[in-house]
């Protein structure tokens, strides 16, 4: 269900919507400022990456030609190529603001993707992108200690300006982008003509004052639709619990059958439910079943490497169980009858300026 929130920010409406696009991600939203619109998504791998000594965070900022109403003029290559320098720098700017608020011990891959859907040639998409990244991380189940918000500050004729347009920025003697939390400055990207330190400090104070309403809005979004944060899993040692005990082929086959039967029983009792109507919900259930099977093997003192081998066919087992339920019992995972199709719908005018937006 589409939900919408808005606030006034720098003399323009800041509009955040969620519930319509990218529903298979951990969280997604669109952020509109003026007629500039971005889509922000956040995903996290449920399982930690092995043998890494760092937090694997990736931030992508994707510019699309259609966002400006253009079609690439190349005769043969019609798709976008490598990111522009500006896109790379914007992604790094978002990364610098959000990375300090993650627990450094996290080893799951986390990916933030910002897609520019519409550009109005007045408002830069980088500030909505920072706000979008903060919103999806804060409302998702990904462990993160936000929220934050981004803001641009300029000064024209000794007057402070929040989020100046492209034309106004040409008249400004400073161009400062900041990422701020409730009580901290987390990132500064600045360019200026010669200005005093006092002026820079005043610009930061001015930004702090105006960004609080955006942070309050993101907190409000989490209160209404936020998910419970996942615990940070402890990365298990590679040392097998039963490394000194050799398992015979017969014992391994016995464990494999127990694991197979456990998985099939859980799938048949937990997966076929009307509450699992979306693919995202079904993935969550299947992941919980896989975790339960792993926990069952831990209780049997089965080591990590052996558990991995016993569960390597989990996805295939799930497909077989779903197929058998359809063929034998006429059951589908989302509760629909075999002759019932999903509800279909369409919408036009999704974006304020982009031609053919539907």
C-alpha cells in the first residue's frame, strides 16, 4: 500500500513515498524535491560473507538519460555506459555519510542503490539521494544507527540559502553539502571562494537548524512502517565442532536424510500460507527454515563445513516441495487456487516530468 509523507524544506516540498516500487528489497522509497525524483533501495544478504576483515558496503548512484527526457544519440549503443565522474562522487558522498553509523563487525553484504528517475534541471538529485539512503536504511531491518539527512547551503548577497538551484549556485560564494544527524556532522563536501572560518561555521549551524525537520520526518516514517532491526550475527570460526571425529559415508547419509526430512516438514507446514503472498515474504520464510535446519545440525554437534555441505541442496529441496504440493495437493505457496491469477494493475503519471511515465 502506497504511503506518503511530506514536509517543507528550503522553501520547497520534500515528498517521500513508499510501498509501490522495488518491493523485493529490504526497504525502498522515492524522494521528490521540486520535480526531481530518485528511487532509493536497500538490500542485505542474510548470510555473512566468509573470510573478509571489513564491512562490505556498496553504494551505487545511477543516472538515467530518460530522467532528463533524453534518448542516447549513439547509432548502435542505446544503454547507459560507465558512471559519470559526478555519479561516482555522489555515491562516495552518500557512502561517507552512512558508513560510520554501521557496526564495523557486520560481514553481510549491504547494497544501497539510488536511481535518478526524474530531473527538473533546477534541483540537484544528490541531496534527495542522501535523504533517500537514510530513509530506506532507517525503515529497513538492516542494523544501522541513523537517521541522517543531507542539505546544501549557499550564500547569495550575504543571505543564507538552503538547497539553492543550479542557477542560484552560480551566484553563491560557497557551495557546501553536509550530512548531519541529530547531533553530529558526519560528512562535508565543500567548495567556496575565499570565505572566513566564522562564515563556514555559521553555514554549518544554519544547515543543522533546517535539517532537523527532515530527520524528524524520517523518524516518523520508521515509527509508522519501520521493521524490527536484525541482530548482528556472530561470524562462526572455521573450526569444526566435530573436527576430530571422522564421519563415515553411512553416517553422513543418515544426517542428510534427517536434514532433508526436517526441511520438507517445515516447508509444508510454514510456507503454504496466504500471508506469504509476496516473493519477499516467502524468501523470509525459506531463510528462517534454512536457519532452523542449521540450528538443528548445531545441536547434533555437526561442524560448520559439514553443515554447509548438508544444506547445499536446500534451494532444490524447496523447489521440489513446492512442485509436489502443486501437483499432488493443488496447493500454491500464496494460497491461490490453480485457476486463480494475481491481481493486475497499472498506473500512469508516476513521475512529474518524464515523458511516458507509467
